[in-house]
C-alpha cells in the first residue's frame, strides 16, 4: 500500500485509518451480500440497519435527547444557510446573526433574502479574530432565532461555550467542531454540520432539530426543503447519500473505540496546545491569527513574517509529507486543520518542521 501522509486539509479532511480499512474490506461485498453498500437499495433492510446505527451513533456521542430528530441531508452546510431562513424567517420577521468569520457572513447573506437578518455582532473589521462574550450580545426582542458558527474554519476562531439564547431558539453551524468536544444539545433548537470534517465524507449534512421547531415549518414548503417532511420520512424522502451515511456509521463506531467525545476532547486540546505553544515560543516568527481566548482547537491559523515565506513553508512542508497547510485563498497564511482523526504524531511532525523552518529562515 502507498504510505499515507499527514493531511492537514480543512475538509474534506483526513478520516480515521481503521474506518478506511474497514470500508476497503467491505467494498466488494458488504455484510457478505456480494454487493457493496453503494449498490444496494436505500430501502433494503441492510441499508436500514446502517442508517439506524448511524443515527443512534450520533445520538449517543452527542447525547441528543429524544425530542430532537437526527437528519442526514444533502446540499452541504451551504444549503442550510438558505433552508433555515426559508423555514423559520418570514418577510417581516427578525433573526439575529453573530458573524465571526467567512461562513457566518455567507449565512447571513442568504438569510437577508428572506427577512430581517440582523448582524448583532460582526468582527469583520477587526479581521475575524474574536468571539463575543455574553456581555457583548444584545438579542433583538422579537428574534425568531439566533444563528452563530461555533467554529469558523477559515479564520480558526472558536466559541468555547454553548451560547445561551435567553429563551430565543439558537441555531448553530457546527460544521468544523461537532464531535470535537462535549456539548449541551439542549441549548440548541437546530444544529447543522457538513460531514466532511469530523463526521465522515462530503455529501452528507447532519441536522439535529428539536421537535417544536419542526412544527414551525410553513405549510406548502417545497418538499425537499421541508425539515418536517424529511423527518417524517426518516431522511429517506429521496435517495440519501448511502455511502456517506455508511461511513458516518463507521466513524461513530471508531469514536466508541476512542472513548467517545470526552476522550476526543482531551486529545484535541492536547494537540492544539502543543501547536499553539510552538507558535507562541517562536519569538514572533510565527504569529497566531485568532485572539488567544478564541483560538480554535480544530483549525490552527497563523502567519509567517511575509507571504513569500508562507508560500515556501507550505510547499516545503508538502514535499515532506505534511499536506494541506496553505491557508484558505481568501485570507492566506497557514492553516493546520487537526480534526478528531488527525493523529498527534502528525502535529509533532509539523512542530519539528516549524522549528527547522524558523531556524533556517528566521
Ligand atoms: C463552518 C462551515 N460552514 C459551512 C461550510 C460549507 O459547507 P459545505 O461545503 O458542506 O456546504 C463550511 C465548509 O468548509 C464550514 O467550514
């Protein structure tokens, strides 16, 4: 087998090796049935077991109460930017958006097409480096919901808490930090996440939605944009991404073996700490992008003294088996995405590389 490298990609991102190996071993004949999971009906009992196990896995790992539905949709997290206002924001109604990065900015843009979407916090002018404290947030009295992005993947800016909406339904884009730490699902009315970072491959969007919100879906909604209709059909209103859901099931089983989300959180904090320590102890050669109390433990973003060095850094790292470190094209710099499946040895290899690079170029 070709040797695997350390893949720091922000998403689609590295998957756990045992998951890939299991999928490989079952590729030609799933469960001994002589067909792959991609070749069987989504209505077959074999697939039914897969999707039910995947839902149960998510429910267990995130501690999702019974009054929430777990849905597997398509269209990415991006479709949720539209689907949420299409369902829960009428023309003359208000929703509060907390904009801490590029994804939150995209989300509010779509919401504005539907109703009065208000940015009650927007850190764009200061370069998307911070998250607000509770004191900095004043919610609109009549807000239908509050929307925020728990981890901004591009800037590497993360909320360290589950936001308290003071009774207003909270909706959260958790695409890039779901399953990375224990969280209180009951604080949310709706959680969504593209799968391609911590949950599985691209092409599936996880939505966790509270029953009372389902009741607010307007009548006459387009069927495939109707959370209620999708929930009623167990995410099988049309053909779901069967392969993606199968991998999600395997990732949940792998998480079991890792000791679940609490154990994952300890590992994630440790990986992030050694990397941020390396940045902070580089005498200013490396500069972290986010403010310290908003630093993401999933996407570590930093800069070098100039763009030319950043380019050289990413290219040289890639040639040494440390791939995907170039920052997002919109902000530049370096970004190391170290999701659940990313091994600590890879972070250590990056730190060694950083020390060496700084010595030679500092
Ligand atoms: C926080 C966040 N929200 C939304 C998206 C968009 O997701 P998708 O490509 O699944 O539409 C991403 C993609 O990386 C993301 O990181």
